[in-house]
């Protein structure tokens, strides 16, 4: 970025720049005098910027190739851009996992915002009549450059919801570059220039290159998700084949044996010895079917009954959720912990998963802390998030990080399906599920379940 005009103030779009000593490095012809061959200060600065930008693109490309987390990659990209050209602020917003909402997944220079909160404030500005240039860039797929944008944001009443966010540090011009993945616009890269600085053609090329790297990161994440989906489909096909080859055939045999037993015990055709033999065969087949079913169910469980099973499953859930949403999930669970009955470990895990998912989707939580403790005779789970009240489509508050529905795009009443299911899972084990919907510091789901000191008691669903 240089102190030279590169935009049309009337249209707010980039225009071609005339060659000048500040924007172009003239070629040196063989035979020039030493005095004429000396680089000017502005030319050296241009060369330095180009080298710095090239290095930033290379580092970002390495990040895209090595990191599996889109939020971590985009956060690093934002810092690289800000450090390279000394910009005031950088934002990377994408609509990944939600086609209608732009999520702030990378930021540098501005205060940290909860995932979803920045876009919600942006929509509030639009409702007040603000002209949102970044949405123009997102819709058109074209770069938008707007000079003297800071003054508009600070003085126009329509920008009041985002005024404090943008107030400090002071900036001037604004640039929004579309992020594309396979020719589809999936987000925008926003940069905020310091007073007196404007973007030149080299600067626009650099931002376009960084936006391209962001698009590659998003595309890479999509490919990984498709691979995971393919693996899950393969697991389902394998399970179906196993059911057909073992359980289905065995159950068919059980039916035939039961029919034969009925015939052998009929009043006119009694054969006690044969009936005893068939009954033994039926018992053996039943045991085999039960063993096969237990084996298949075990493969489907996300939690093992070993001491570190619950902690390991929660840690994997935290990593997977962070990769997908950008929210930070902290897990504090003893490892090794108590050896839990498989069904109990499963229910505790699913309660935590439900609370985390709803806190992020409906309350825009940026940070969720999951704590597991095992004082004598009890298992305690706490899921605490920093989100606010969820909002329904009409703008009314839906109390709850925890009570929100699991159905995408649907808000539910206070006693929704998610809340009921969490309670049922806890109460199944004689436990108590307490959900604080109006906490001053976010939502909290607390679960306390009694544990048997010897062998855990089995409960029927």
C-alpha cells in the first residue's frame, strides 16, 4: 500500500494507476551511468514491499498445506497481511457451513468477536440503512475499494452497532476482496488502511493472492470433510453387509428352528429329545447373534469404557468442532478417569456434544469449557459457554445456549427437543441435569450422576 490515489471516489472501485516513481520500478538499461542506475528511496521501498509480500504468500501457502484447521489458517493469514504492509486491520469472513451467514474466522488489529456476532452487528447496520461494501464484493465477486470509509462509519448513525468495534485504531480507506473456492465466492477478505495510505496495483495483486490462499484453505477443508463423509458411508455399508451376512442369516435360522420346535411339541407329533437338541441349537444361535450385535454397537460408540475413553472422546469432539466453526472448546477431564459403564459414558458424551453444538449455533459462543470431575461416588459434567441469548427469526430472545434445537435453521421453545433429550439422558442414571438459561456470563449445563462404588448398576432405556 502506498500514499497514492488508486480508486475512483465516485464509484468506490479500483482504477488503473499511471506509472510513477511511487508505483513502478523503471527498467535499467545496460550502459546507464552509476548515478542514473542508483535506485531511489521510493523504488527501494517498492522492491522491499514486493519481496515481503511474496514471502507472506509463500508462508501462507505453507500454512494451507500443513494445517487442517480453517480458522487457524485464516487467523495466520490475517496476521501475515497486517504485518506485511503495516495495515491497521484485516478480517477474513467466510460462509463455510452456513451459506447465508458470513463468519469471522480470521482477524488482526481489531477486538476479538464471538463467531457470528460481527455479522449480526453488520446486519443490524444494514437494517439501519448502512451501505455494506463487503456484501457488494461478496455478491458481485469483484474487489471493492472505498476511500475515507472511517469517517463515514464514525459519523453515520446507521453504523452505530459497529462503531466501537471500528473506532480504534484509526484507519481511513477500506478494501474488500472476494474469496473464491473453485470459482464460487465463499467469503471476503477485508483490509483497513492507515490514514494517508491507499492501495496500489501491486497491493491489489497481493491481496488477491492472499484471498486465493484463503480460498484454497476453504477448498482443502471441504475435501477433508468429503473424505470423512465417504468414510462414514463406507462404515455404514460395511455395517449393513455385516448385518446381512451374520445377524440376518442367524435370525432367519432362529425362526426356522422355532417353527420346527412348534411342530415337535405338537400334541400328535411329540419328539422330546429332538426338541431338546433344537432348543440347544437355538440358544447357541441366539448367543452368537447377541455377540455380533454387541460387537457392531461397540464399533459405533464414540466413547470407550476405559479410564481415558470419555476424556479422549471429548478432546476429539473439541478439535473437530474447532476445525468446523472456529470456536475454542476447552476440555478439562481426568485421564485416566473412572471406568464407566459404556452406556453411561455414551450418554455423558452426548449431553456434552448437544450443549456445545447449541451454544455455538444459537448463542454465537466463541469459547466453551467442558469440565469433567469424579468426586467419590459421583460423576459431574459442566459445559459453560460465553454466548448470549439466542435470537429467533422475529428478533425475540430464545433463552439458552443449551435449550436450543438441534434442527438447522429452526428455533424451538424453552422446553425444546435438545433440552428434553439431555434431561432424559441424565435422569436415566438417576442424575440431575441443571441448565442455567439466564446466567450473566453465558450458558451453563451441569450434570451430576451417582456412581456405584463397586460395579455400576445397569439401567434399561
